[in-house]
C-alpha cells in the first residue's frame, strides 16, 4: 500500500469517528450498558433462552412445555426490545450502519460491474 492511500484511509477512519452517527451510537451504547433495567431485561431474556433450549431437549417441539417456554422467551424479547433505551440504541445503530454502507458503496461501488 502506498503512503497516500494509508493517509486517506486514516482520514476516512477519523471522519467516521467524528461523525454524528458514530458519536450518537457511542452515547446510546454506553446508556444501554449502564442501564439497570436493560440489564435485568437482558438477563431475563437469556434465562428464557436457556429454559426454552432445555425444554426442547426434554420435550417434543409441539408440547405444552415447549410452547410455554417459547411464549416466555417471546415475551422476554419483546419487553427488552420495547425498552426506550434499546429502541434508541437500535435507531442509532441503524443510522451508523447506513453511514458505513454509504462508505462501502463509495469505495467499492457495485461489485457486479
């Protein structure tokens, strides 16, 4: 790689790090990580996953036990995903991904050409 290209890539990295999308994402990520309610909801979701997986090991997929565990899992996921901070985090992540997709498209264009 020539030095000019390396410099341009470093500038691009700096531009991304200084973008509003990236800054907002970092703020929302920190809020997400530090929110006790979100941590509890996340833990409950993980426990519901374990319960669902365990029920699948012991019962038929269409059994009442598996259906109950699946409903608990769906409810846990819904509660987590509907939390205000999780919604804000997901929105910030979407905006950052759009920015990164635009950068990728600009650099690589349509690879089918």
